[in-house]
C-alpha cells in the first residue's frame, strides 16, 4: 500500500500552478486574436496535471521511467494531430501552442521526479518568451541577414571551438622555432621570455566572448528600443556597445548642426559614463577581489558623468534623436582583431611589469587607453588575479586607462566638433578625470 504525503500534494499544486501561468498567457492571446487554438487556460492546467500524474505513477507504482516515455509519446502524437487538424481547418501555420503544450507536459513530469525548481524557472522563461512575441518579431524585422550569419558564425566559434582550446599558459619558449633560436643566438633574454607565459588560448578567447557578449546586449537593446526614443537613451545603449562610436557620431553631427548643442552633449556624456560601468562589469566577472577596490573610483567617475548628464538634460529644450551606426559585435573579423589586440596588450603589460615593475604596467595602461579600455582592463585584472601586481597598482592602472580613453574622446569632441559642443564636453570630462584621479589616489 502506497502512503501519500503532503509533499506529493504540494508538488501537484505547483504543477497545476505552472500550467495555469502558461495557460493564462495562451488564453489572453487567443481572446485578443479571436482565434480558437489547441489549448487555453483550463487545458494547460490539465496538461501539466497529466504530466504530473505520469511522473508520479512512474516513480511511485512502476519504479521505472517507461510509463513516462509512453505517456510523452502519446501526448506528442495528440499535439501533432491537433496541429494537423487546425492547420487544415483554419489554414494555421504556426505551432507555438502545440510546442508549448508539449513543454507544459514535460514541466508537469519534472515537478514530480525531483526537478521542481528547474521546472519553475523553465515556466517563467516560457511565459516571458510567449508574452514578448510581438517585441521579438519586431527585433527580428530589424536584424539584417548579414547580422544573422555573423551571429551564427560567432556562436559556432565560441560554443564549439572554445571548449577544445587548451587551458594552459604558454610562453614564447614553448614554440620550437623560438626555442631553437635562443640556443643558436646568444644574448636573447631567455629568462624574460620564460616569464611571458601569458598565452592561454582558452582564456584569451574567453575574454573575446565576454566582451562581445556585453556588447551584444547593448546591440540587441538598441535594435529593440531604437533611436527614436531619444538621444539620451541612444547614448546609454550605444555606450554599452561602443562609447567611441557614439562620441564620433555625435561629434560629427554637432559640426553639421552647431545650433544644437546640449542634446549631442547629453548623448556623448551618457555614452562615456556608461563605459565606466561596463569596465566594472568586466572586472567583476574576471576578478571579484579587484572589483571591490576598483568600485569606488570608477563609480565616482561614472556617477559624476551621469550627474553632469542630468544637469545637461535640464538645460536642453529640444531632444534630437540620432541613430548611431554601430556594427554587430558578433562579427568574426572584429572578434579576431580584439583577440590580437588583447594578446598584444597582455604581452606589453607583462613585459612592462617584468622590466620596469609597476611603472611599466602604468605606461602600458596609458598607451592602451588611447585606443581601447576593454583589453587593458582584462589584462590588468588577469595580472592581479595571478598575483603579478598588487590590487592598488591594478586599480591605478585601470583608472589610468579609462582616464586616457576619456581624455582622447574629449579631445576628439573639442577639436572635431562644434565650438560650444567641444567646450562643454571638455569641461565635463575634465571634472570626471579629476574626480577619478583624486579618488584613486585617496582610496
């Protein structure tokens, strides 16, 4: 005799609730579109109940998953038959409800066989994706075919090749050619080359995936929201992808329309302030210990920029929406370029640290910051994680990099943009730089 406990009833109630969550979304959609579909609120509750019963009976009575397999196979046939009938009668092409019903059946099973928490998570994701159907279709319309191929190309490289890359630190001496060259040519600093063990293919490409992933979030959001929402939001989203691209675009526009000042200033300041939070996110992922020390100076710089943006927002009388031309961050060539640049910065930083100590890293930070902050940020974070430099030195190095990059964008706006636009940007960026440097020294 099998004794039922309260845990079983709780699981059943959870399965029914999860079915109701999915069913409610499907019911609302059917009421809105006036189309009769395979399943609504009540039917989805019954579907998860059937899945829960199949899971319970299999484990409690049969002690085998065979009954689950048979029940799943039978329900799948039912869903397919429903799709065929509705497709014939209503000329229906989509199978969203039928596929969702199969997933709901599986969710009911998962609750009863020990995967309740995961079933809840899956249900939430299903409900969100179903509710965002119009928005997802709108995003799909905005994405070009070339961007789809670029995304697929990068996905294959990152998800297929990344796991097979060796996770091992190599030095130049590990190359047979260089090893033989050191034997044949006297005077080559073998000890220095041996310390340049920074060539870890797995971690290098992992950093590429990280940067591209962060940029991709901003890129998708920009596609989803669009520039028509305002120049401030354009600056924010563009700053996640590339604050340099936003600065360059708005600087050129300010030259064309010198009468419009504050909207362009707002976009540039927000984009460049967003860069500081992007840097913090990168460090948080790579080196949590460094993040705790870096947070104060970088946050101070970012918040100073956003405060200035708020003041500018209050000054402007008319917002000028401008679409920023930002390339897809999931293209192969830019990813390879960043990988090479990252390796170069990593080598220069390590070499500077070996030959000149902390000063060498500071010089590398300054030089790298002239072009990009992501590579030097990740390089310094990795060096600090490996114990090759102190946390204090790493903080100063990253502050130097972001300060140099901010100064470059300020000079770009000052010399290439309209006069008033350039003067306002230069004044705001000077304050941001002063706050960052003072905070980094005092903290």
